[in-house]
C-alpha cells in the first residue's frame, strides 16, 4: 500500500513539471507611440492669423511624422524637427511645429497624432481653441484720417549781413532814425528785406532780434548768400526833430523903464572921516 501511494505522488509531480516546462509566456507589448500638444493651450483664444502649433511625441520605434487635423479633417502632416531623450519608459522624444491659418473666427478642435517607424499611429492629442474676431473684413481698407490744414512756415531767402566796422542798426534807413541795435566787426544777422532806394537792408539785430536797418555799402558790411531777390520793405516815416525853444526878442515899440537914481552920500558933521562932506 505504501509503495502504491509513493508511486502516485511521483507521477503527479512529474505531470506538474511537464506542464510548467511546456507553458509559453505571453510577451508584454511595449508602449505605443504617443503625442502631446504644447501650444495652444486648451480653451485658449488665438488671433485670426497664422498660428504656430507646437507639439511633441514619444516612441521606441521612432516618429516619422505628425498628422494635424482640425475639426476631424486632416489639415496636413509634418516630419519632426528635433529629437531628444524621453527616458527608459517612453523612448525617444520628437518635436514638431505646424503653421495653422484659421479660416474664420469660431471654435476649433485641433488634433495631433504621431506615426512611428512601423507606420503605426498613436492616439490623438486634442485641444479646443477659440479664434478671435477678425479686426477688419478682407478687402476693406482702414479709414483714412484726413489731416487738418497745416501751415508750413515760408522760409526767407538765405541772405546774411556781416558787419566790418562798428555801426548802429537803426529803425529806418538813415542817421535821422534812432538806434535800435548795434554791430561790432564780424557780427552776422539774417537779412529780411531791402529799402526802396536800395541803400539799406533790413536785418534782425544781432543782440535783440528786432528788425532794423543797416547801410549796404561794403565799407560798413557785406552781404552773403541769395540776396538778389530781397523783398522791398516799407520804411517808417522820418522822425520830426525836437527843437529847443529860444527866448523871444523884446518888443521894439515898448517903452523902457525909467532909469533909477544913483544914491549919493549925505554929509554928516559927526563923521570924523568927513565921508560925504564937501
């Protein structure tokens, strides 16, 4: 009896060992290719202009391209721009960018998925964005702001006067006019006109900037620049000289006052000097 029991146990152990040796292990599949969208952020607002989508993916088998879809329709595909280490759990990182031009304002669902080296696509990464309103309709020109009337100051001809001696700059052309400013040799002033007789020019005085006249003769000063077409300026009236009053002569018909008698000394007998006595 004991021998039969031992034989049965030995048989069972042999069957178990055979079953274990004949079992085949099921391989664990590695991580599939994946993608992430870096920009734009979910529920963000982007302008109605070309927007650069930025994304990345990982795969142990490489990434051949990124496929971009908008609202369920494939918009385009681009190869990765760069690679980097994704770590032992994710494989290699792949970076990509895609220029997307929204057709109109509205809400859009953007999807990006990566395709690995074995032509296998991973699950899509998705973000929903809002495209802002258009600032101006296509073809519309911005309104032109009409500038108001502007006055451009009219520059006088470039003509200057340089003194060669000390001289006065007077209110009019001539010595009868009072002095308003003065020149020393090498003082320079802008010429603004010429007297009607051409003997003097009107300048802006070198010290006070007031309009005054100086003689045009070269022994007084020299003109330089565009001085042929100077404007003829009006001159002030000649000042009236102030006369000093003189005493009026006596009337010849008047009677002169009578002469006053000359006082004479009277005799004083008590005057011991005898002053006034015969």
